[in-house]
C-alpha cells in the first residue's frame, strides 16, 4: 500500500474541502432561489470567465 507524505495529505484535504464547499454553495443558491420564487441559476453563471459584455 502506498504511503502519502504529509504535504500530499494536506493538498488532498484542501482539494476535498474546496470541492465540498463549491458543491454546498451551488446547492445553497439553488435552494435559496427556489425559496424566493426565482429561477434557479444555470451552472454557467458560476463561471467567472464566462461574463458577457
């Protein structure tokens, strides 16, 4: 079985926390929009590189 160094474990944990936070934010915004009677945002609206002028 492969061993993971301390720095490798740190980056894996940071990646997991970032992914979990992103998923939680998307779920939160969808539930909030539904509760306020607004249309749910599309996934493209979360991409900061996809801004239309």
